């Protein structure tokens, strides 16, 4: 295994074992930066800027389209819905206001150059030789994905910069024990969380590193308990509290910037969010606030995007062959309108009660909503029952067309309120409940979401929101007032619906996917192709670093004796290289694992883009550099 040479770290004698001082790096004056280090980092910065300056174009490429459109909507104060974190349009909007599109791309290039310079300084904080630090920075610049994103309007470039700055400031704190480095560390963490959701994983990584560092401090018996408590509280403030507060502040500012409604995207939001954007609730009810037979209503599924219960005059391609019923995003469309009838097919204006037997008649086609034993068109599970409308508009219905409203928080036989009612639709004949499960149907069904009926469904996926569109009774409908709006709840909804919008609309679960695309598990051994012949070797080097460190850990565990003790004061030393390798290597290996493991739970069939692995590549390059540098 590794043979460590060079200076040795003196250990102190405890009652039962030896231990290292908490300020071990300061006493030996290692992992410190000097003027030459900053000069070399500036050279790396200048080299990459000059080499890539002419690669910046003044056109918006297809990969930049989403960012460009989002920035334009942000500048106009319009509502948007996608997976971009709010810090991305806010940062690029500042660049756009200061200059042109080309100016903004040059700013991204400067940020990417700063990533390479910060990577160099991070390794110097690990006491790695200058030559290896420079090779590591230049190696990252050989990866084609890094080069491409560095000359685009790329959220990835912003996140990579925040990640490397996080490493730099954390290693600076570890090398000097100066708390002043925790403030820029908190800013770096906040920048990461506001540019990519992966920034929360980076924050988790720093929290884990802080716990390991606290354990190191506790191991020094000369450190007082009060000092340990003070350090823990300061870390908690700068590593968790401040970054999260800054992240919430940026999200809240984005919420305030939504001054203009975008109906094509706000239709996917809840009624409360729509009321916030439009200034009116858009919900109507009778003066008594209750639901009546004969009312025309819409039923919107609460857990899926859009989610309006819709029927088309299109027969199902399988199963019963009845009229198609889906969950669509058609807001205020007659295809989403249903009339409430009693079980005798009457709409006499009486009040609907919980668990009453009733029928739902589609306004456009005049057919009744039903459930049958046929398998749904897409899922085709044995325990799923089909939901459709009967094929004959003159059919008065039987038990399969009878439904009951189960209203959350309202007892049986009580009157159904309209405002804030969460309704589950239970079929009387089949004993099943309508459920939406975010599976998209084929083109013949307009790529809407499938709706099925289950006997034992998950409760949260069964609830619909009622909205009255028209009334049979003579009394006029009145608009519900806009109730108190909770900004925290709106921010959370905007974040989560942005994810659902991306995975459901942009990457539909039921759509065909490219089976040849690179899977997440194969990322560490991905064959990088590009104009730079060294790119594959750089990629594999990062994976090699993880493998070598894992083997070293196994070797150390096999030879570990926690009860060894020596009375020879001259022998109580440990190779400094071994200490640095453990301190830095364990942190970088953990960072590689967390940033890689996150994508193994990717919800869509289409794998995430390979650029998502670049943070782990950075961690792997840092790790292999530490291994080679400390074995130099």
C-alpha cells in the first residue's frame, strides 16, 4: 500500500491512547497559502479565459433556450414554472441588465475560470505540491462538458463555481481554524442551493464534514467543553441557518417578482396560487356556501399537474371501448364540466350530502361517468379498474354510474361545502375510488394523465378540489373572497410543482425513452468523447481516486488496533501525509458519494444528463490529487 515519507505529526499521550492536537495544521505550518499560490491561480484563471474567449457566440442555442426564456419572463415579472432555481434567472437578469447576451456569456466564462482557480487553491489548502494542483485544474478543463457549459448561459457553471468555492473555504477553515472563513462558506452554500437543487446535497456534505471536524476537536482533551459548544453553535449558524435563510429570502423575492400571470403555466398551480397571481379567487359558490344538485362543477385532482377530470368524445382503444376520461390541464374548458344529478337523474337544486348516491354527467357529450372491471388503457394492472363515460348518451345508468362524495373532514350525511372541500369519488357499483397517478397516456389520448379506480388506494392521491361553474337554482353565485395567503406554502408549492412539471410534461413517465442513453450507474466509467484526447483519462482518473482511497481504507481497517499504546515518547508520531490523506480524502470521498448517489433515485425513465456527474468528477479529481500528492 501507500508508503508515506516526509515530516511526521507529533501525537500527545492520553490516559489510554495517543491523540492529535486539534490545531495540528497550524502548529506544523502546513496547508497555508502564499503569494506564489495566488499567482499560479491567477495564471490558471487567465489561461482558461484566453483559450475560450473566442468560443463565445451571440446566439441562443437550443440548450440555452429554457434559461433564456426564463430570464426574459423574470425581467417582465411574469410567472414561470420549471425546475430552474430562482437564483439562476436573478443572476442572469443582472448580467442582462448590465450588458448584452454576449456579455452574459463572457461573465459565465469568467465564473468557470474562477472555478479552475479555486480548484487549484483548494488543493494547495491540502498541502498538495504546486505541479499536481496545476495538473488537476488543467485536467478539469479538458472535459468537454465543462468546456461547453463554460461558454453558455448555464446553471451548471454557476453551481460548479459555488461547489469549488465551498471546498476552498471549508479547507481554509480546517487549515487555519479561523472562523472568518465560515462567512464566505455560508455564501457559497447559499449560491449552490439557489442555482441547483443539488446544492442541498452540498450543504448536507458540509454538515457531515462539520460533524467529523467536531469529533476531531473533541478528541483533543486540552480543548475546553465551553469552546467545543461555542464552535458547534457557530458552525450551526454558518453552515445551516444562514444558507437556508438566504435561500428562503431568494425564493421569497422571486415570489414577489411574479407580477404578471401566465395562464399557460399557472393553470398547473393550485387555486390559492392562482388567486395570488390573479388577485381574485376565481371560485364561485351559492350564498349558503353549499353544493347543490344541478350545479355544473369541475373536479381538479390535487396531487397531479392540471388534473382536471376531463372527457373527450373519443373511444378507448382497449378495455370497454367507452368514452375516454383523463386528467388534463384544460382550465375553464367545457370538456372539464360535469353536472351533478341525483340517482334518479335529476338536478332539483337540493343540497348534496356526504356519501349521497349521485351521478356525474359530462356537459359536452351528455354521458355519465362510470367505472368497470375492464383494465385501464395504459397501466393494465389486474387491480386497476377503468374509468370512462358510457357510450350511450341516452343511458340513465345503473350501479356502475353511481358515485359518492367522501369529503375530508366532513362527517357522513353532513352537507357538502364548496369552499376548500377535498372530495374523493367512490364508485358504488365497484366499491373503488378514482385515483390519479401521474402516468401519461399515448397520443390518441392527447398525452393526458391516466385516471383509474382502485379498491384500496393511497388516500392522498384520491382527493379532488370542487369548483362550481354554473348553478341550476335561481339565486346568483357569489365569488369567494381571497383568503389569507401563506408565502411559505406558496414557495413550497412552486418548487414542487416545478419538479412535477419537468418530469410529467417535459419528460412524461409514460412516454418512450431512449434506451441507449447513459444510465446513472455507468457514469463513473463513461467514455468521454470530445476534441481533447486526454478527456477520457481525466474522467477515469476521478473514478480511480475513489477506488484507491477505498482500498486504502480497507487496508487501514485490517491493521487498526485502537488499544495500541507506546511508552516511548520518541515513537509517538504519525506521518503527516497519512493525516492529510485521511482528513482530506475522507471528505472528498464522501462528497463524491453524496453527489453521485443522489441521482440513483431519479424518478423519470429518462436518465439525467451526464453533466450532473461533473460535481462527482471534481471530487474524484481532488481525491486522486491528494493521493498522488501525499505519496509524492
